[in-house]
């Protein structure tokens, strides 16, 4: 508590709620995964009920279950990556440009964008599962789809849109000053714009959850770290290109390997 008060003077309650929400999202995702081996024959309550949202085939589970899972992923993975931007906006409270309520509204606007993404991702997952391209763990069963997603993410690393969005994320103060709007409604619109910029940075990497599995906590943790580092000015500049090259090589390998193996046989 004292550490948060020292880092975030005057808004310790807000940041405690923020971190508690992120921790709760990770805890629920862990509970879903941890309950999976014992899912059959259990009374669906507590952590087991959380797993039931994603149990069975995704196609049978329905859109609501898939949306809940993606919404938790978005909160757990994306909220921490935007923390430097939230903190920058909070610093404006010292100059009287914002207050604790406007910070909360900004965060709400940001999360609304990712909730929208969660709706689209949930629909995509259910549809792919219905076609047999995604298994019960949310993992793609198609080498071609895996390769395409990896190549897409790799190519997007070098796109001008990714670069523009990433530049805004790396310089949050410049972003806020360039798009400043006063009041709570202005804070909400700023949050929406910030969420859109963040989505422009990270949507392709988020879709790689279909390659690793949407319930793969290791992937979630690694992706969160990579997306956070990409948004740091000094580190992100050195990370984006090598990450893109790695994804392109991985995608090409996934596509070519089955053909190479069949030729050898």
C-alpha cells in the first residue's frame, strides 16, 4: 500500500482497484485451466464453474463463453501493457488537467475497445471451431492456419500502421497533448482513442492465441511481456524487427515442414 501511494500519490485506491482487477483476471484464467483435468463429473461451482465456461468444444460452448474468456484475456494481458500510458495521464492531474475520476474513465474507454475486440475474437473462435479448425482448447488444428497467422503477425510487424500505432504508444504524453479533450467525456474519448492505437499495435499478436491455444497461460504471459516491451521507447525499437523476422521464419517453417516431411517419407 505504501509503495503504491509513493508511486501514485493521491490515487492509491484507483490503482489498487486496477491491479486487483488484473490479478483477478489472471486468477480466473488460471482457475479455468487448473480445473480442466477434473472437469468431468464435477459439481460446477467456484473455480470449476469458471472452467465450464470454456469446457467442451468451443462451438458447443457458445459465443458468451468464448467472449468471457477473451474479455478476461484482454484485461489480463492488455491492461498492464498500457499502464505507462495510464500513469502518464495520471501525471496530468498534478497540473490540474485531469483528476482521479477522469483517469478511471480513460481506463474504462481503453478497456471498451478491447471488449469490442473480444466480441470479434469470440465470434471468430466459435466459427472456426464449428468448421473443425479449432479444438476445445482454442488451438488451431490446421498447419495452414497456424502458418498464415504467424506470417500475418510477422508481416504486420513491418507495416506502417503498426509503426504509427507503436510510436503513439511509446510517447503517451505527446499522444495525450496532441488529442487532448477536457472533461469526463473527453477522457472517455481519449481512452477509446488510446485503446484503438493499442489495438492497432497488438491485434495480430493477440490472434496468435489460436496458434498456442487460447487457454495457454504461458503464451499469455509471454505475449504480455513482449507487447509491454514493444511499447517502451528504448527497448521496443530494438525488439519489433527481430520479433517480426522470427514470426516470419516460424510461419514459413510451419507451412513448409509438412511438405518436407512427406517428401522424405
